[in-house]
């Protein structure tokens, strides 16, 4: 009779992963794909805190922040509140950041290692808050070291493991002239904050620009004649901005000065020309006209060599209008190089080749408005790039003035459009995601309803648009490119020192096979975007492949056969629905099929159950007791559940997991703790914790580094 010995190793390999992201299959699309409004919902603002602009600049975030397996929409309000809602507008929670408008786009990353996305955001009072989707604050900071001072935070936080310690860091710039870096728990990273001697309007980007395995921080800030030599620009008579790269310890790598221009655009770090080296794409914003320094408008788009900061050949280019939006980068045609899509304040969207040649320009205003738009300071919304109709070609998605328009990436022709006629002009970049299998565009705006100008009672409005097709590729689908707002397509820097060896060990130990290149790249990129070791392990554990492996092994080890299709799917669905593994194991042992194989009598069943789970015969008293209970009508599931969830069984399962994953026996205290935990808990949690431990990482580096 089977002794269930192999199932302990199966439990040690419960953390499995389905096939990773790869080529997107493209299905034929109907001739007329339309952009239709799926939902529109609003939240009345308790206050209105205008600062620099009355328009909402915060872009929606999309991800499961409540841990229920369903993606949420996270939006920042002009009254200082975060709103967490379902895609159809059901408000789940609000959280007060502070008495300042939220122009910062909410950043999503797992900070506390529980496998659920958390939220980081700032406001125009200088408050920065990290909070779970259930409202528990992880940390709360002020961006100024001077008590009572308030400095605007327009910057969106970028989150990533910049020091390769297995935990994400939060990087933020502010109007207080500092760059701040906090650990995942809010403690200050040594060497920070660092004085930059200038106001920062743009958000930082994170990328490994020198191939040292660590991320650099790319920032932009204002410079004036009072900046002094610390700005790295001429100490006298210089007005403009500087773009700077710092390493993860805060040391400056290079500094590039731009005469006469403020940079409000946020950098995009990509390999634009496909030569294997990264570039930085950024727009220059407004001149110092407001303080009488220079009245001419800034109109330029720049590409810099990421390793040195040198301006690339063919750049900058004149976009034809004041340029304070952030560029999006992706492949808009069939050549190997990438293209840059951006907009200016005249109401135009344009695309450029990697060498600075303009591909096309399109006015995206409402049909009764003209370009250039007279009130240029009200425009300049950033655009997104994604294949929203799943036809194999990327589109440019823009929300300018009152119109959401989907433009052909190759030609700029309008493919779809939808009018959202609210009282304020949108300044928030569209967020493009796949929701319920459909390409979905989320746009955010304010609507004035009081008739008294910006005031309490105005409404924060989200419009949800769909194309009716799946989402194809999405190289730049939202502000900052990804929910962690790293501003980079190249995030494989995440732990060149440990991430890939760790992933290789996880695949070998848990899946029983070598890691494939696609899987290594996919998960390294995800971790570069802020996904923690624990988060990865939990995602593996909730995959369909894991469910199938466990069920297949249960059929083989307990029943000695391959599963029938209906039974297999039934149990996979039970696992996916959250049924604990222990309940499913107990059900297999309690089945009529196992009872017959165990001898067909209650006495034989008790003996075989003990042998299978505990590798021993029952003591005489226990054998007689349980046989009598079963003879009296006690369900077999009662016995199988009690034996499997017993302290003795838990200890054996702990031994198996430690041996498989750490190559050692557990210490006595650890064994006792986890054996007690497994009386009610699940091996999934223990396996995920073990493979996330520093001990496992060290072993992985020794094996695969």
C-alpha cells in the first residue's frame, strides 16, 4: 500500500508558476473597433487645494490593493484623499493623505512583503504616505526637514530595490530641493536625503545605466543664479534646469545643464536606438518667464546618453509648443528602433523616430477647437502607448482638452475617439490595462459643479473606456510605464547580484526544472518594478499550474492513478477558490476509492492512514478507539483531517520542507513553531517564507551565481 512519502516533496514544490508572459497572440479584429464608455463615476471633494494648477494631474493606478484577487482603481483627489474603488465605481475606502492636492500619481508596490500591493503617494503640502489598501499606514513622512514648512510634491514616487537587498526602496523628489529615499518601512536609507539646490517638478526614474547590477536614480531640477556650484551648472547668470544621475548610495554620476528651461517632464529610460545602450528621453518645460527671467516658451524634447548624460546626435528637437508633458516610448512601426510619442500645450500630439526625425503630428482637440490652442498653459497632457485593439500594431492614447483619442502609431491617424466634456481640462495621463479580458482605458479629471470656481463640492471623475478587444502589447501604458512608476522599460537591474540565481533555484527546487530565459527575464523585470521575493513566491503559489501539480500528485500518491478530467478540474477549482490544501488532502484519504484500496474495513483504513501520513502504525489504544468511532458512523474525513493536521504530521512536513529548500534539518524552536502553525495553517505560507529567506538566497547564489 502506498505510504504517501512523495507527497511531502510535492508540498515542498507547491510554489509553481504558469507559463510566463511571452508573445501576445493576435486574433483577427472586426473591421470597426469602437471606443465605448463602460463606466463613469465621481467622488465629491470635501475641499479644493489648488497649487500651481487647478487641474488634476494625478493618473489612475490599477492593481489589487485589497487582497481579494480583484484589481482596484486608486485615484488621488484635489481634497487630499486617496480613493480606492472598483472599476465600476463602487467605493471601497478613502484615506486622507493631508490638506493638499494630490497631483502625484499613486504608486503601487508590495512594501511590507505580504504579497499584496501597497500605495505610496504625496500631496502639495509635502505629505508622503505609504498605506495598505485596507487603510493601515506603513509610514507617513514630510518632505522638508524644516518644521512648519510646506513644499509641493508633484513628483510620483518610484519604487524598486535599488540596493539589491531584497526589499524595495521608495524614491521621491520634491519642492523642498531634496531627493528622498526611504526603505520599505519608512526608515531613511543612509546617505539620503540629498540637497539638490533646486525645485523638482518631475518624477524620478530608476534604471541600471552602467551595467553594475544596481539601479541609478535619474532626476531633473530647477537651477537659478542663486544655486551656486552645487548645482553643477555655471554659478553666475545661469537660469534653467539640470538633469542628473545618482547611484544607489547618492553619489553623482553625471550632471547635464539645460540653459533657460525648467523641466517638468519626467524621464523615460529606454534603449531607443536598439543598440544595447540606454538613453534618457525627457521634455523641457517652462522658462522662468513667471519671474521675468525669459519670456520665450520652452518647446524642446531631449534624448541623452544614459551612461554619460551627453546629448544624443539629432537632439533636442523643437516640438512646436510649450512642452511640459512626459514622453512615452515604444515601437510604433515595424523597424527595430523605438519611437517617442509626446504632446505639447498647443493641443498637438507628435511622434519622433529614434534619431529625432518627426514621424507625424496630429491635432487632438475637439472638432470645434483649433491648434494651436490659445490657452496653452491648460494643456500638455502626457500620452500612453499600447495596442488597444489587439491588431498587432501599437496605438498612441491621448486625453487632451475634452477628447480621448486613439491614434495610429504608424501614421497618427485617428482610429477611435470619445468626448468627455467636463468643466476642467484633464492633465492626467491615460492608464491602459486589460480588465476582464478587455483593453480598458482609465482617465481622470475634475468637474466643476458649484459654479464658484475651484471649491469644495467639485467632483473627482473617472471615466472607464473599452474597445471590446483584448489588450495587445503595451510598452508604455501609464505614467511612469508601470505601477511602480520606475520610468523605465529596463528593470533587470533588480538584484543582478541575487535575483537571477534566486529565480534559478526556485525553478529547480520548486518546479523541478531549469529556469527558461523567458521566465528569468519576466520575473527579474517584475522584481525590478518593485515586486518583492515574498510577492513572487505568493504569486507562484496561487497559479493554476501549482493547483494542477498538487492535484495530479494527490491522485498519484493517494489513489495511485492519473485523474479523470472532471475530477481533476473539480479539485483545481476548489484550490483556486481558496480551499486549504489540508482539507483537500483529507478528502482524498476519506474517499471511498482510498478506503477500498486500504483494505475495505475500518480497522485496515486506520492502520493505512497512519502509515501513509505518519509513517508508523497507530498505537493499540488509538487503533481500537478510531476503529470503534468509524464503526459507529463517524465520517472518515474526521480521522483523516485530524491525522493530517496533527502536530506530529506538521513536524514531518516541516522536516520535508527544510530538507528540500534549505538542505538542513530545522532547529528545534523553528520546527515546533511551524508544526503548531500547520495544525491550522497551510504549507504555501511556509514554503513561500523559506524560499524568500536570506538563507535560501545565499544558498541560491552559491549554486547558481
